[in-house]
C-alpha cells in the first residue's frame, strides 16, 4: 500500500489550500501556486472517492468562498498556524469563522462538507464527514467556528 510522506502531505495542503508554490525539487515554475480560492459546500449525503454525494441546493444556499492563503487555513503543525506546514498530521483547519447564507427554508440534514474548485458546479476536491450531523432549518445561523472544519490528507 502506498502512502504520502509527511513532506508531501504538507506540500499538497500548502499548495492547494494555502496558495504556496509546490516547492519540490525539480518542479517547474509552471507548477506555481494552487487555486486562488476554494469553496466550502454542505452535503446531505456523504460522497466517496468516486461519488459526489448530494449537495444542498436552493432555499438561499450557496457555497462559501475561502481565499487560499496561509492566514485562511492552518498549517499542519496546529490550529491557527499561519506558517508553512511542518507538522506530521496531514491535517489543516479553517483559521476564521465560516458563515453560510441564512436558509430561507430548511436545507435538510447535513452529514458532510466538501471543498470545491468553483462557486457552483465544479469539482469536489476534498470531503469530510461531520462528527455529528446537523439538521438545518429555516432561519438557522450556519457557521463553523475557527479550527472546527478540518481536512486531512493521507494519514
């Protein structure tokens, strides 16, 4: 079974989520930095590696844009880190509160989150199931405090 090294996990997280050059010996300048923003979406059916799951739609729902930067996502060494990743966890988390629009009607029971490369449609890049699913009703405040939304690569 193959696995990513901690070094590679750090490079992927910093490139994809934190707008850092890939920084691998022999990588071309064309490798550049990752996307300028990613979009967090809510899912009522969990995705898998080959399936998209079911994303919330309608009733005021929209994905939340997060700028890819060292300040938006934590380094792998721990929550709130704004330095290049040096940890061994392969895990990053949000450094600021993420707030979704207020539902105009219920959104159903959210069981997972996804990171997408576009505000609508696009590709699901990373997903994470919630520890506790949450039913979202009309008028609910839908927020994720800093360090509460985590994504892990490999480990």
